[in-house]
């Protein structure tokens, strides 16, 4: 499946000039013998796209919410018409099974509804009558200006789409830089914005590697930076921008997510939930569970049953077949997965299901899921601390719920956690004490809703959650005291003069 790239999008048109400064080739993770595209990269385009966004912002910021919503509905219709095409692109570029890719493509349209129905209300003007005698108060929210959205490969459209829509409804213009691994999926989404007829310069896209991303984030005209990706890159962005007080930076980073399986948990319910939590998207989700803390009273039963279902997971071609798991994104991710599993052996963890390179009819990055049991974990060890981004889970036994919470909080991350229990007291203690931005009861750590905040603490983010609350970081709040009574003060009274 060869994909035709159009270049970068700014000033309301696609730009594909002469010889590029760089070319990034992309083979399919499902079949590395198939070259999907070769992405041209121009180092001058970030500045040109920001120029475009500066002009687009001037026109977009003065429109009313209702006027902006008209463009959102047009975009929604464009995405609906191309949902199957977008899903195919995601499946080929990322390696997600097509059924899962279709879920992501559908989420683009539903995010329009959530943005207009839920997020918008958070930034509407608020008037308080008589906050002072004869004086009303108002809170309004002004857009930041030119914003940059840097997207990840694992959800190449959905995650960036939510950030772009939040920035746009607030009145900002956007420059989107997708992952260099998923250029075509991003291009299809940008074509939908173009079809919707957004004013010139309001929505822009620039391809590139980290160097082009840095050119965007460091430009002094940029007022907002929204990044989804690894902790290491997030810290680089903070280093490059933290002296610029005019920039708002929101980071959605990784996770070392924990699920607690308490002794009273209903295992027939917990097992399929954990299967999704640990292995959906081949473990390439920031919310994937990697540490499964199991109370010793149910350890033997859980281990036996969970190991059995992990061994039955179907891994196959994401488009030609209908598997639960497709391949990893590329050769680097494949090697990192095996290296990480080797860390587990080094740490003394028992291998219950070994990681294997799978030999399938296609020359892709197919690996088997893996499972470890770590009886005496060392919370300081990289196997306990580091994010995997691959299909591995590690069972860790515990005795008391206090011990489980201590283990859950021992990692440097704090994105997602789950608790399986029928004990309300245990649940309330976990909800209070576990250090994570997402804490679920009897539900997996994956699959959040756009109608609630989405973000983590510690090394999982910088306290600016996405989803419904993303719009909060796309504006600055302005307070206004207003009076129409011009008789309340006299100059003579103010300065102490007598008539």
C-alpha cells in the first residue's frame, strides 16, 4: 500500500517544493518489505507555518463560539466520510488491528461533540452580579495565540485531534507536527480540516523529526505548546521553553501503570479487563498496565488463569487478519522490548510467558506477549521503574492494601491505576492514597473518556490534563470589574478636597 504524501500545509494550501532537507522513509510495521512512503522535510517550513498561524489567529480570534462551531461541524462531516480511509492508514502505519484503528477514526467525530457540548462551557464568559456595591464582575477567557501540537505515533489522529479542537474552539491558531512515523494518517486528518474550509492560516501542519519540533517550540511567536509522548522528550521541551514566560506548555507523558487485584476481586471480570489493560495496542499505550499487584490469597488462582489467557493471545497481520495484537511500531521498539524483558530476568523475576520473535508470513515486527512474576521486587530497579511500551506485564504479590499502595506509588510515574475489589473501604483508601491522575474501580487502565480530565502526576505530566479539561490550558482568564453608575465617585471625595 503506497501512500502519496502532499508535503506540509500552511497558508491554506499544501507545499511540496523542490529538494527537501531530509527524507524519512517509512516501511509498514506489519510487513517491513513494503515501503509506505518517503516523507520530505524542509527546515524552513516551521517558521513559514508559524507566519501563517500568526495571520490566521488575527482572523479566527474575533469569531464567536457559534461561528467557530460551524467549521467544527463541517470538519466532523469530512471525517465521517473518510473514516474508513483513516482507519486503514492507522492500521498500516501503526500496526494496530483494523478493528482497533476504526475505533480511533470514529473517536475523531465524537470528540467534536464533546468539545462543543462539554469543553466549551468551561470557557464561556461568567458574570457575577454585585461582586462589590454597584459593581458587577466578569470572567472571560482569551485565546493564547499561535499554538503548537506535537502528536504521538500510537494514536496519530485521536490524541492530536483532541488538542487541536480544544485550541481552536478557544480561538487559537494551530501548527500540528505529527510523529514522523505516522505522517499519512495525520495528512488525512489535515485534509479534513482543509475540506471544512477553516480560514487560511488557522490550521497548519509541518512534518519532521525532533529538529523541526524544536524549531516550532522555540519560536518566540508561539504561545502554547501541547506535547504527547515520552518523558525524555517532554523534559527536553521544558528545557527549551521554561525561560519563555509567554509560553504555556502542557505535557502528556508516559506511565508505569499499576493494577491492584485485591483478595475479594471477581477474577472472571478482572481477567479480561487486565488482558486489555496489559496487551491492547501491543502494549503501546501510555495507560497500559505493566505492574499487576495481586494479594497473596488469590495469587495462585490469578497466576494460573491469567497465564493461560496470555498464552492464547492471537498476534497477526493488522489488516489481512483479525488479531488481538498486531506488530510493534518498528525495529527499535522490537529490540527495546526484548531488552526490557531481559532486565526482568536480571532482576530475578520468574518468566511465566517468554517473549518471542514470531515467524509469520509477513516480515513485520511481530512479538509474543510476555508475563513475569516478581516475588521480591526491587522498586529501585529499572524493570520496576521504566515504561515498557510493549506487551509485557509483571505480577507482584502483596499482603496488605497498605503494601499495595506503597508499591503503586513507588514508581516515578503517576498516570493510571486500577483497583479490583468489592470492598468499598479498600476502594476509598486507594482512591485517596494512590498517586495517579486516573484511578479506576473494577475497570482496566486503558480506554478513558473524553468527558473527564485525562492526565497524570509526577513524571506523567505537568498538571495540565487533556480531554475535557484541555481547553482550560488554551486560554488565559481575565477578570473585569464593571459599573455603569458614574455618580458613585467624585474627584473631590477621592483627593480630599472640599467643595
